[in-house]
C-alpha cells in the first residue's frame, strides 16, 4: 500500500498553536483564581483580626459613650445601618423601578437615551459630593442631622443602580408577552404592572441587592449627615442621627485599643451584605419555583 | 342565533353563496399601511363577514400579518407605523377620533404565531383579562367555560394551579385561545396560529376553529394553503407587487369563497400561487 501524501501527525504550526492555546487558558484560570483569592484573603484576615472581639456582648450591647477604651458593642450600629439602608431602599427601589419603566416602556428613544445618561452620570458622582449636597440642602431646611438625611444620600447612590439593572431586565421581557396582554384590551400601564414587571422580578431583585450592598458599605456621605454630634449611642429613631457599622469602623480604627473591634465590625458588615444577597437569591429561587419557569 | 346556525349548515352543504345575507363585520376601504416611508400594504378593500372563517394567504412579506393587525389596532404598537383609508368595524371607523385602541382590542381578540402564555398558572392566564377588565363575578365558571370552549378543560382541570409554561406547545396555544375567549370578544384574529405546532396540535386547533365560528367571527392568517382550504369559508389572497423602484408592497389580489379560490381562481397570480408556480 502506498504512503499517503499527507500526514495526520501534529505539525510544528499546530504544536505552536496548541502551546499558545494552553498558555492563554492557564492565564485565564490564574486570573479567576486570583479574584477568588483576593476575596478569601480579605474575608479571612478580617475574620481573623476581628475574632477576638466577636462575642455575645459585642452584639447585644450598645456603644460606650466618650473615649472609653472598652468601646462597648455594636448593637445599635447594626440597627442604625439597617434603618439607614432600609429607608434608602424604600425610597430608591420604587423610584428606580419607575424610572426604569419610563425608560424601557414609555419614553421615546431620544428621551430614553437622555435619562439613561443622567443615571450613568449620577452613578459616577463621588459619594462624598452627594453627602455634601444633601447636607447643604437638607440641613438648611431641616436644621439638624438625622438618619433620614443619610438615607436620602444613600438613596441617591442606589437609584441609578436599581434603575439601570431594572431597565436592562425589562428589555429582556419578550415583547410577545406585552402583545398578549395588550391584545386582551388591557391598557399599557396595567400590562407593564401585571405582566412586564413580574417577569423581570429576578433582575430587579438582583439589582436592588447590589445597590443595598453598595449603600451598606458607604461611609463618606454619612460622616456629616448622621455621625457628627451623635448624642446617644442607643437610638433607633430615624429622625435622630444614628450610628452605623461603617462609621463604627471609621471611628474605632483610630483608637489602637479598639482596632480589634473595628475588624469585628467590618466582619459583621460583610456578613450583613452576604446575608442580604443570600436572602434575595433565596426569595428569587422560591418565586421561580412557584412559576415553575 | 338559530337562523345563523342553519345558514352555516346550508352553506356547508355546498349551496352558494357562502356570504348570503350575512352582515359584514369589517369593511376595509382603501387601507394602506406605511412603516416609516415604506409602503407595506397598498389600498386594500375587503369585507369580512360575521360567523365565517376568513383566511388570508399569500407569500412571505406580502403584508398578511400587517393587514390582520390593522383589524384590532395592534399596528399602533409598531413605532412609525401609519395607516390611511378606513377600517370600519360594525360601521364604526376603528381609526376615527375618540376610538380607544384598548376598547377595540377588548372586542377583537388575537391569537399569535408563537404561543405566548404568561408565566403564571393555567388558571391565572385565563383569569388575567377577566380580573383586569372587571369581569370577576363567577370567575371560576368563566375560566372553566373558556377552557372548555378551547377544548383544553379535560387536559388541565386537575392542575389549574400549575404553571402554564409546563404545557406542550399545542396546549399553550389552546390556552392562549381560552385566554382570548374568556373576555368575550366578538371577533378573534389568528396570526398564523399553528405555524409553530406539530400536525396533531394543528389539527386540534383547526377543529377548534370550526367550533368557534358558531359564536365568533374568525380571521386567520396562514402560510399553509391546505390549512386555509380546510378551515376557511372565505379566502383572501395577498400578493407582492414590485414597483419600478424595486420596492415591494402587499396588495389584495383576489377575495372569494374558499372553494372558488382553490378550484377556479379568477386571477392568474392566485392560480400561480396555489398551484405552486410562485411563492
């Protein structure tokens, strides 16, 4: 039998291509590992450094007044954070969803473009600027610091995140569903409310969770809106200035004796964010299961 | 009601004409639709009669779907779409001043090419329109009646709470028909209702249409000529006309009783199309 005129063995060119391919694959895996490693290192070192202060008292006591080297617990910082972020979410979520509905369902294309750009710019404003702005505007009227003012600043930070995430999922809702509802003689608004938004609930929830995580971690806009002049460390009234986890980290870290507690508070904050996103995922999974889709 | 039923049976027995003294539900007069500058259908004139099934056939891009969507103002939803001429529904100009598209669509229902159930339960899919339109009394009975009319009740009665997305394509399409029937329209428009379905589901939908024409006026757009021949009393053939500047527009070539269209068409273009020489 004659030798065939071609070879099916690996040629040099192919060997080189395979090498490049393998190298690029390795780089990609490395980058992924690095990302996970950074997270792991941060979580582990925060937990490790804060571990000494993580006991029952830390969670059940309020902060000590003045410069007590003991420092006390973070109960009301947790409560304050929850109040601040909770009120901010109550403002930003409905507003953000409405803005998204305007952009994706109602606005003519050129207005939608302008609104989208405005949101992106808002998203880019440094949070300290938002803090100063709310401080000047609100203090002038209200005359005193309050958690509400802090929540307002956080809501401004959350709004573009919620709106943009929602808008993107609204665009993914198939137009055949809108048609189905409109063809039944249902108005556009009812269709949006009853068909489009529920179909996009998953994305809205994800966007809101991200925004909550972002707001919970904000310090800058809170500094002069709710932290300066905190008179009581055991308060949950949103009309008073309240403590928050980020502010506790900020103030404790300055005092060498309280640094362990600052780490512990940081750990609590991370868990807060983690639980929020887990809860949202769980709620979503349950909702999806109900729909069977 | 009795009189009409008798007339249909007489018509079915082969006595002509099919239309007889039937009332025209739709009268389209010089209807042209533009998408931006593009003329999609040109000067369509047609009467569509009560309690008949009217099929609209023709090659792709001839404006069949565009035309059927003018009948319940779904054309409004296309940005840049414009209509000239008149579409009269029981004598009222659908595009006249003060006519609300939402009200129009409540009376003139539509079933689409791809089954599009809501991601809700089977029950809620049918109840959706009823709840929103305020037809809440006897909701359960209304839902059951609609599902029975759509020949779906026996298959789903034990799992009304299950998601509609778990149904087969054919069942989903019948659910969409039930959803349309539930709000008690007078006309149901079918935009290629079986083109995404297998032959068995298709035949179920066709049988269903025969049942439905007793109570409703039906208009169906279809790609499938055999389907038109099987279900329709009247058939309109839309063709493509190429203008000197190469732009294409849909025109109504011929409209007649289905049997005439398929056995003895008056227009050469119809004959070419149904004998497969074109399209």
